[in-house]
């Protein structure tokens, strides 16, 4: 079931409504049950969503064909709508600002 939830999260990363409650509802389980599915994982469900979205932005930033798009636009594509917040989260996660990951 955890693998199914992870696939669901990855398939819906660009949906700003993607949330722990929504995932639990779609999978007909309580949020507590969903949390238990991820208890032995490196991230909670919310942490998984954040990590996967950060990875998606990082891939976009590294893609030379997207060089003409701004960092804020790429972040917004993956539901990071506040540029300052995104920059802080990215730096905390990767240890460098998003602009340093561009080719």
C-alpha cells in the first residue's frame, strides 16, 4: 500500500491540493493509518511531498532546455508559490541556493 501511495504522490505533485488528508481520503484510510504506513521511512507523507517537489524543481533547474524560465516560475510549477519560502526550503534541503544548481 505504501508503494501505491508513493506512486500517487509522484503522479500528483503538480496539484496544489495534494495533501496528507487528501491522500488518506483517496485511499480510504484515516490520516493516522497513512502516517503509520510511513512511520519507518525517512519522511512523513508531508515530508515526502515536499522532498519530491524539491527534486522536481531541482531537475527542472538542471535542465538546459528550461534555462529561459525563472527560478520562481519553475518553483511555482511544482506548487512552491512563495519564492522566498521556496528559496529557504531549497537551501536547507540541498545546502545551496536554487540558482547555483543551474547549468
